[in-house]
C-alpha cells in the first residue's frame, strides 16, 4: 500500500471525526465557567474608547 493510500484511508476514517470534535470544542469554548470575565469584556468592548454624547 502506498503512502498516499494510507493517508487517504486515515483521512477518510478519522478526518471527519477530528474536524467535528474541533468544531464543537471551538463553538462550546466560550460557555465554560472560566470564560465569563472574557465574555463580559468582549461584550462591552465595542463601546470602549467612545465618549457619551458624541
């Protein structure tokens, strides 16, 4: 079996599972309990450096 066929088989077998696991990890990362301060900061970051009334 050639290297190409071996790599192709691995990608077909495990590639989709790895991509789905990575996607779910990245999507759910900001829901972890330790992320609350970072989420709050990001939520209000668009208003940083703006003055009221202008």
